[in-house]
C-alpha cells in the first residue's frame, strides 16, 4: 500500500466518524466510497456489519468496479451499496467520493411530491444543482443502473425519491460539504413545514444570482479546495473524541 492510499484510507475513515458524530449513520447500512488512485478502477467501502463508529483505515474494504473484493478482508460488502456506488464511480471520473444517507430530513423531502423547494438559505444555493431519481425498491437490481446514471447526469447532488440523499465530490471533503448543504436544506424545509406557518417565497432572480454570490464567499477559503476547511474542522472535532480510525 503506497502512502497515497494510506492517506486516503485515513481520510475516508475520518469521514465515517464525522457522519456518526452528526447523526448521519443508519445501523450498519449506507455507504461512503472513494476511488483509489490508479487505472484498476478500485474503490474503498465500509465493511458490511460494522457501525460507522467502528470503521477504521485498516478495515475499509477494497473492491473493483464490479463489486468484487480484491484484497483479503474479514468482512463482506453490502450489495445495495455496491450497485449505487459502483455504477456512479464507473461512469463519472470526477465522482471520486460518493456519500449516501437515510436521514430523517433527507428521507422526508425525498418522500414529498415537490422535492426540495428553493425557499431557504441553503436550498437557494443549490438551485439547479439537485437531480432526482425515481424509486425502484431496494437497490440491488442491475437493471436500475442505466436509469440511475441518466437521473444523476453531470450533477453532484441526487435526491433518491422515497429513499434518501446522495452527494458526489472530487474529494472526500467536497463530498462531505455537498452532502451537508443538501442535508441542511432538507432540515430547514422540514422545520418550516412543521411550523405550520406560510413560507416566504424566494424569487427565481435571487436563485439565479446565488451561484455568483457563492463565488464571492468561496474566495475567502484561503486557496483550499471546496469543503476542505469545513471537513478539516469536523475532523479535528472527532479527533478529540476518538482518533482510533487512523489505525493501519
């Protein structure tokens, strides 16, 4: 294992601990995957049967693009996770990291007919950036692959109807920040709906302007890639609690 893969394993394991910390875990289910550098098409996924708080750099499972385990592991991988993640990794070179969640707020919006509205601070920043994929039941049927890719297209945010949320990123940090933005959008929408009060509309003009406003905000990121400052802050937080995920 070269140093680049070691670093990637530690970073992905840290991401699992961050998801656990913020409450995005779901028993032993759901996945965060990241591509391993090289031409083999391999990527890392969590061991099936472990909680996110138990994932470490050493027990992450390396698989090929078809879902076959390519290195010795004490654990299997989840077929449902393999279909979604292997399909996107195989087709999208820029989707180095993919995260999928079943949070209450995410699933609530995924179950609503209108999906995500552009009427809160977070959701307006995602204007025209969110794709939707219709529900096909448990994601283990290979026939769903083509439609999944068509639904996602070139976007990095996907609401799986009646199911949950998915985000892609060029790095682990970017995926985390993309998913955080989508999750917060859903949380605010659910909270507003639960308030029973009328929603103040946001104009399309404001929504269209948001991407330019975001560029101004991102200029203050000290030259760091998208999501890196936020991810590093969360990693420092979980490190104070338990840094055993670094074990290799």
